[in-house]
């Protein structure tokens, strides 16, 4: 079981990075329950998420390839 985790552990940061980019570019959620709250979140965290998410994706790819 631990062997499988070591082999596929890079998927977690890749998926988190993709979801972070989708949040940062307002793709998800499609119909937020509270649009004002979501707009406030985007003004506060949108730009940092656009910067950090690609690093998560790159880290996950490097982990899958066995570089890290």
C-alpha cells in the first residue's frame, strides 16, 4: 500500500494546483451561494492563488517523475 502512495503522491499537489487555478480564475463555483463573499475572497486571495497554484502543479509533476 505504501508503495502505491509513493508512486502516486504527486497527484495530490497537481490536483490542488488545478483546483486553485480554477478558483482563482472564477471557474468554480459556478453559482456561489454568497456572491459578495466570493468577490471579497477573490480580491484578497485571487492574485496569490494565480501565482502559487502553478508551483503546486510543477512540484507535483516533479514528484511524479521522481526528481524530488
